[in-house]
């Protein structure tokens, strides 16, 4: 009996001691990230059959159990990954929102100052100070475009750096998870299947941290290891092996760093960037593709619209030297990036065919050996053509040289460099074409009440196709005389197509057009009244073309003639602002959801110090009671020895 009591007491002491140790371990790790509290699983030993029946033999600790709810833990990981993506996106877009919406540093003040200066020239075309102010304002506008674009470039560079840093972190976590996989498998094998709780906690914590960098999918294996994949099934961890990611220069766009997978042979396999979701890295890539690129394209579109429309009207005017107006701004060109993995020799070129038709989107073009497929990336609309050149959304795409290989691809970015490349072409105020090259005149001896309007120059299709440089009629400056033969008819004499013309019906206010110009006669002329259209020999006093230039500010010249420069820029500001507010709300809500999910998980798996303090007392009492039982067993044993003597 003494031995039985001794054995039971020892088992009780052992159970209480392990219970105390486990409780102290919980208390020590109460603030350890990712720690799940542990508790002992105690079971009764097999009873011994005696004449009095089955007599208990004490207790054994079967295992130390990790109090772990897989569903709640996976919910925490999922919610934290989504929160990390939203917070990453929000922190990035705030930079663009603050820049574009700044009432002083944004584009709107520069646009307003420039067109105010153009109005100043239209009012005082002979004023050299007014002309110099216009040139200075034009340079300020170009500089503002460039400055805004540079800030977007700086943000892109920052994103590139953060992508590199995130990939480094991902690879570090993957390596540690693979190492723990191996340690867990070995530990479980050595213990006969007993779980190494602390290692499991460490691995789960690494999975959580990894998921906050990139969304992962985890598959548990039969040996206790975890396989981790990302995106569309790209392997990251398989058992004790980790497969690192690489931050590489984009094959299609050298300004971007993208995520790729490496192989054992050292080859680089590009990943579909849109498949990288969740976490900090997913937020960075989503921000770049959904906001940063489109913002830079939209800003470039405004710059190209200003340059093209202003230049076209300026070319229809006449400067102080009597010369036809030239470009005041440079006309930025599209960018074409050849995929570095192309096998063919093709060099593709792009030019602007119609700036009004530009959409601000980028285009991906591929060749399958028979057809070219051009995808508008803003909505994934695909256009197919068997040959080049082709014109799409105001962009002419042509084969400059060489031949494409099957599978070759090109990235066409029509407006990305618009704000970067805009510049003022002259510093000479006299070259501002404020006047029109021709002017109208009513003969002083006219006896009727007829009046003639100012003349406007009509751009004609160029001899050499160049939509940004419209031609003018070769007879533009030829003198034309209109003579009324009656109050309702007139003759036109002069040099030009359709001249001379006689017996033309007169309608007050209707357009009269010859030699690439248009004007109107109103009122009631009488027979003998004459009006003339001829070369402008007094350009210094004429601000007609400058007035037309100033009118461009409010004209609908972009997106198919539906928006003005300011409308387009305001739409960009509004789009970014609305997205910023949306992300602020959703990220705040997601953070609150993370807190709620963590609280639910911690209510099950977290360490409650009050509960652990109670457990300490419980196991202490159990230990003391087991010790007392051992003392009694010792007394009984001494009694037996005394009887024997």
C-alpha cells in the first residue's frame, strides 16, 4: 500500500509541477506577439484490479496543449493582410492628393496666370512688357507641369524602393518559415507526435507577418509542415525549402520595379503583377497601377492638350515681324517601350494623330505571327489589326524598322511624358503671333449700313500629314474684294479657288469663306458698297489671334471635345480626392475590424493574467496536497517497519 500511495503522490507532484511550469510559461509570454496560451492535459492512470475492485493509480500529463482556434487565427491573418494593403495604398495616395489639391502648388493657378497674360496681349498687342509677361507665364506653366510630373516620378521611385524592401522582407520570412518547418517536423518525430507549441506559435507569427507583406495561401501537410503560395499558386515555401522572390526591372517599362520569381537555374520568371494581392506589397502595386500611372498620364494629357491646341491656333497668326506664327510650346511625343524579352527586331513608333481623341490610357501591343493585338489598359478593350500603321484613340502606331517575332510585345504610353517634355520654344516677345495675317476693311465711301467682322483663319489639311501643324491656304494673303451689286447680291474678285464669283446671294451675318479665311457681313449694304480682305500690314496693333488664343482656356478641346484643360485637371483632382477619402474610410473601418477579430481570438487563445494567477494557486495547492499525501505514505511505511521489529 505504501508503494501505491508513494506512486500516486509522485504522479500528483509531477502533474502539479508541470501545471505550475506551464502557467509560469504563459505568464512570461503574456506580451509575446503570436503566443497562444498553453494548458496541460491530465489523464488518470490505468487502475489496478484488487479484491476490493479497481483502485486508481494516480495521474499522468498526456501533453501540453496549445489553446488555438484555427478559424479565429486565420481570420486575424486575413483581416491584418487586408488592413496592410489599404493602409499602404492610403499612405501613398495621400502624397498625390496633397500635391494636386494644393491651391498654390497645383496646376490651376499657373493655367489661370498664363491665360490672363494672353488676354493682356490681346488687349495691348503692341506692348512688349505684356508680351514678355505672356512668355514668362508660359515658362511658369511649363515649369509647373514639369515640377508636378517630377513629384510623381519621385513617388514612383519611392514605390520602387519600397517594393525592393518588401521583397527582401518576404524572402526573409519565407526562409524562417522553411527553417521552422524542418524543426517542427523533427521535433514532432522525436516526441512521438507531441506538438512543439512554441515553434508552432513562432511559425504562425511569421505567417502573419508575411501575410502583412503579401497575401499568402497556406496548406498544412501530413508531417506538420506548411506549404505557402502567393498569387496564382506561385510557390514560396515547400517544406524545408523556400523559393525567394526577386525585385527586377520591368520587362516592358524600365521605370518600374516588378516582382518576379527565381528558379534554381537562375532564370527570372515574371509574375502577373495584378495577381499580387494583399499586404503592403499588394497595396503598393495597386496604388501604382490604379492611381499613380493614371495620374501621370492625365497630367501629361493636359500638357499635350495645352501644347497642341495652343500651337495650332498660334500657327494661324502673325507675329510682329510679319511672319506666320510658329509653335510656342514643344509638342511632347508618346513613349514606346520594347519588351526586353522580344525575339524579333521590330522597332515600333507612335505619334499623335489627334490630341482631342486621346484617352490618357496606356496600350499593350502584342504580335502572334499574323495579327497585332492592341489592348487599351484602362478597360482592357482589344483592337486587332493585320498590319501597321494603325490609328487608335488619336495615336498612330507604326513599324519604324525590323520585323516582330511571334509573341513580341510593346508598351505604348501616349501621354506619360507630356508634362515632362513641355517647354517654351522661344524667348523673343516679337514672335508671339497675336495678329491674324489678314484683315478686313469696309470702304469709307460705302453708303449702306453694312459692317464687316474680323476675319478668322481656317486651318487646312497639311500637305505632309502632320495633325499638330495645320497648313494654311496658299492664297491666304491674296487681296479679295467684295462688291455689292444690289442689297441682296454681291460679286467677289481676287485670286484663289472659286474666284472670281458673281451674283452671289447675300444673307446678313452668314459666313463668307475664301482662301482659307472666314468672315461675316451684317447690316444692309447697298449697290456699290465694297469690302476688302487682304494682308495685315499693321500687325502691331492687332490682337485678334491673341483673343482666339485666350479663348482656348474654356474651349472643350480634350476627350473628344467634351472637356477643357481645367475640366480635365479638375477631374483628375476629384478622382484622386475621392479615392483618398474612400481609402481613409475603408482603412479606418478595416483597422477596427482587425481589432475586433484580434479581441475575439485573444479571448480564446490569449493569456489572462487573472486566470493564470488563479491557476498558480490551484497548482500550488495541488502540489502541497500531493506532498502531504507523500508524507502520510511515509508515516504508513514507518508503521509497517515498526511492526516488523
